[in-house]
C-alpha cells in the first residue's frame, strides 16, 4: 500500500458554452499581445490523496467515487483522472 | 393540508416559504431538517431556495445526498406533489428526480430581477389553475440558473410535456428558455423563479395573482385528493 495523489479535472463537454473561458480569452488574453491563443477552457480540479495498492487502483478507486457521488454531472461534464506518486 | 418544508444547512428561503404557505394560503407547513426522516403525514413537500452547503462542488449536489432525499424519492414515486424552488430545483435535479442540470448563468453574474414566465404545462399539481401560455411576473435570484439539457433529452421533455415554465425572453442562456420542468408523472416540479416572493400584493409591484395560482393549484390538487 502507498499514498498516491490523484487529480480529477472536471470540464464542460465540447459544445457546452463556457462563458468564463471565453471571457478570459477575449477580454484578457487576446486584448494583450498573445494572438496565438485560440481557445481557453475553464475547469475545476479536485486533488485527492489516497492510500491504495497501486497507481492504477488509486485511479480507478477515485473514478468510482466520482461516479458514485456525482462529483461531476455526466450530462454536461467530462472528467480526466491522473495519478501520481505522493 | 400538511406541507413539509425541507431545510438544509444553507437554505435561506425556508421561512419565506413557510410564511406564504401558512399565512397566505392557510396550509399547515412544518420544517423538516435534512438529516431526519420525512414525516409520514405529508400531503406535499417543498424544497425552498438558498445556498445549501454554500453551493460547494456544484449547486445542490451535496444536499442531494442528504438522508431525507431518500424519503423524498419514495414519496415522489407515490405521486405526492413536490416543488423545488431555486436551490430546491437544483437539488431535485442533482438527486435525479428531475432531468437536466443548472449551470452558471451565461453572464456569470448573480441575477436578481423580475422575469416573465409562460405556463407551458397546466396539468401539474402546481399549475392546474393556469391557462396554457398564461404569463407570470416573478422574480429570479440565482447565480446558477441556466437550465441545460442535451438535445436528445430536450426532445424527450417536449414530447412528454415536461417543460412547465419558460421565460418569455432570453434571461440566462437556459436551453429553450426553460425556467421549470417536471418529472414524467408530473408530480415533481422544479423552477428557478421564486413564487413565494411574488404571491402577495405587498411584495409584488406587478401582479401577485399569477404566482398565487401556483399555491392555489396545490390546494385544488390536494382538495381533489381528499
């Protein structure tokens, strides 16, 4: 058993408007000198620390928790889960 | 008529709702704390507005896991009328009792203003005294009021007559201007605007009668059942 850090990134599915991301892009970044940026999506990240047998089991346990407790709403959001050694 | 007003940590419209139910419409409301079982003698249940758990994670999602919600699901199956207002709507959606999700308003602002609704379904326990397309001047007060459903679910809602209220113009970016929906059976209704803030002439500068009909519809429904 070991400790792992698991990062859960929750963001809107493609096609669902993200007004905060658009505002950051249009009213901040593109108003400056950074014209090469074409898109900004905002997201929420939850950082778990969890004790599990392996990085993979840490990842799957966190996914299970997210699904069971509706940590994200699957109608509008997608999650990306990344695991790291603590 | 016994009406349960469910109180979560962070509810803040519970007393307004209690006042309107008891003092204006002469029902017998009672507060129901979120971690206690729901009383058994209820004719209807209201989930009032507020900021349960400070909207942490997502508006309504933590309250949706409260013990009392299991009881609410059971009585929903029995056909007992259930109304969720604002945060109550968000909780009903997050508990799976109603379809869809409430996202941040397009403007990203907290919106506190008068809107006009149209009644799209007058068969529910909360709209049976309305004419179809009747207008309701009513206030909203929310940051996460943009109702969203995917295209497939939207078609289903339309086909099954589950859209109860729409805004008469673009307000916050909601799918098809939806302001309120019901479940397939029609007994569970959720709406973002606040009827308890519009049902008395003292606090409604426009017309309090349409909002009153939401509560009078419930009286008619329960009276019919008894």
